[in-house]
C-alpha cells in the first residue's frame, strides 16, 4: 500500500468484559438461547457485528481483544465491509490470553456517522468470548465461515460485541478522539436498541454537524455497573483498573470525560457489603484525583461530570443523596478537573432536585431514556473540544 498521511484515531470502541459470570457471587448465568443474550461460547461460527463511526477517514483498521479470555482464541477470518482483514500480512491470527491486537490497515473511505460491519470466524472448539454485554446493536451468530456472505444463513440475533474492541480510521491531521469513561448511563442502559441514542452517540453527532470544528470522534467506554474504585462482579474492572486499556490505549485520544461514581455510592448502601467495599465521598474524590493524575501524565484533558440524580430509583436512601451532593460540590468547586459539565443541573427535577426529571426516566425507572440522553449530550459546550 502507498504511504499514508494523516492521523490514526479511534472512531468507535467499546469496553471489554468477561462474557459470563459463573460461580458464587458472580451473577446469573443466562442460557445461550435467551433472547438477544450474548452467547457464552462460540466455536465453528461466524459473528457479525455493526458499529457506527463518529469521525471519518481514508483507511480503517479493526482492534480485537481477548482481555478476559483464558485460552488463546483463533480468528480464522475477519472482514470489514467486504474487505478481508490481515494481521501481519496473514488472513488469520491467534489472540493470546489477555491480548489486544489491531489488523493491518485497509484503504477504505469511511465517512463519519456510517455503519461498518465486522465479521469474525471462530474455528474449532467453542471458547468463551471477551465481550461488551450492552451492545445495543443487533449482532448475529451463524454456523461455519460466512464472513464474506452478504446474508447469513441460520443466524441467531443478540445485542453484544464479541472480541471487537475498537475501530480506527486514518483521519485529518487535526482530528482527535474523546473517550467517555462511565457506567450504565454512559453505556446506554435504558435507551432504544438500534437507535444509537446513547449520550456519547448524540454528542458525536453534534460534533460531526459542526464544520467549524476539527473532526472529533467520541468513543463510548461505559460499562453497566462500573465503579471508580472497585470491580463489580461479572460486570467489569473498575475505572482505575481499566483506565490504561480503555482510555490510554485508544489512538488519537485528547480528552477523557469522566462520568461515574454513582455505583460507588449505590453499592456502599447494599446490606451485608464488606466494609472494604464501602466508599465515602472522600474515597470517590480520591479516585477522581488518581484518574486525573494518570490522564495528565499522558497530556490528556479531563472533563468531569457531576453525578445525576438517583432519588427516583427504588434503592434510593437519604444518605446516598448526601454523598452525591458532597461529590458534586467537589467536582464543581475544587478545580481538579480541567473542565466541568454539570449533568446534575441539566437533568434534575426543579421541584425535587434529588430526582431525575420524570419525562427523562426510562421504563426501568432508573436510567435516562432517549430524551434524557439527548439532554445530557446537549449539556456539553462543544467549544471544550475545539483544540
């Protein structure tokens, strides 16, 4: 291929988890035939997934991860939008335990806000995939190697990402990536599947619609149940533990938006929780300081988001609100973050500030719906990401 000029950036990505939590305290194990549930094992099958770009480019490469897999995983074939992928010049690759690899670049004009289809063939015996559970895009699992098939035969639908951790594009030299590091609200729990309605997606569309700004990609690194300080069984590593992989490991990153801490508060009020699992406002703030320090070492700018109200949830207790207010006061006033977006002010019910506005609560009575996610995305001043 000709020498490429430009800037490699992450245009899409998703945080990695173990596919199935098994054993005591690991959470429920869903049957493989449950509707739209990620398969717990894949073997001699093709996985087809769709991801939407947030910034465009002239070439593309795909990142695959076996971060939480125990045995190595063989990728027998990989295709993106009809283009066969190679890895070090070879059409197949072995993903070692704990590894993340990127494909060789493919010349492929990719516009912003376009759907890319990635197909992976997993030959041989069934293996447990590294996954992102809350995919919110319909994916397919089909028998045999159907990576080049226009339409999959005998396919089963689900809504997670398996092994696919990122898509990069060769973009304009001024392009850069924003990573949204968060919990279930960032992940999009409560939004409409296949509607691309999460607040990072809406923020990405807002940025793409601004020709006066350089290209800005937004990568969603939310994990449902995620905490700043502790791992959540079966749901993923803490923000502190995954920061290097999910933020620093993304090409072209210039900003990280930190929008989590609510689960640290919620889990601290669970009956029977061991004392070392509890988190005070001071503990959460210390976690923020560590994230900020880590980002600044790598010259990233950190945008802190105040914690949205949780008074509408079934698990709400008054002490949770006191802790939330203490944390939000620090976010607003301490100057630890390079910039602050006040999501609390943007989403709270004026007459009951401990509650999310009623018209923005999803059917699960806990998370923001599509309109609530739009409100969160619209709270961002896009000038934050100009330079």
